[in-house]
C-alpha cells in the first residue's frame, strides 16, 4: 500500500421498519471497493422502545474483505445501545 488518496465506489440495499413502532430494525447489504480489493458488508440493528425515555438496541456488522490471493479477512462487530 502506498501513501496517497484512494477512491472507492459502493452500492447496496437497505430495508428498515418504521421507527414509530415499539420494535424497529434495519438490514443493510453493500459491496464495493476497498483499497486495492473489494469488500462485502452486512449490517443489522434493532431497537426496542421500552418507554418514551428508554430505548434498548443492538447491532451486528460483518465484512468479508478480499485484497488479492492470500490476502483476505473477515470482521465481526457486535454492539449494544441504551438511550
């Protein structure tokens, strides 16, 4: 990898339920460039509105990154949220 500017283009789809409901969620899938390779990403998240002042949520994000022969990796990120 050399120092400099890197440009990338990504495309994807997303589906989200109404945030007006007590339970809501979102799923996103996108794919595109990653430095000199590609990455595919899946993101999910959900929120439970327990009361107007308490929201509990969580999410999961995974990526498959291919940078060429023998240069691939997989990421997993889980998150939680309390508002």
